[in-house]
């Protein structure tokens, strides 16, 4: 009986945590215009969790 209750509690906790994480809003990328703070080839940049994204002009 104890084991059954423990399994149910763990499952309910896991499902609650999964539901809470799924309800988090997704984060969008905010692009920043280059106004001289980066290399002149870079038009826009966005900060990512583990780095950055740079959008360069193509000639």
C-alpha cells in the first residue's frame, strides 16, 4: 500500500511539474540594430541563451 501511494505521489508531482513547464510562455528573439557596437557587416543581433545570433548584410 505504501509503495502504491508513493508511486501515485511521484506521478502526480511529475505531471504537475510538466504542466507548469508547458504553461511557460515561449521567449521570442529581440533583434538589436547595429549602431556601431559590432562589426560593420552586422546589421542586427539577438542574444541567445548560450551565445548570440548575428544577421549580416550580403553583398
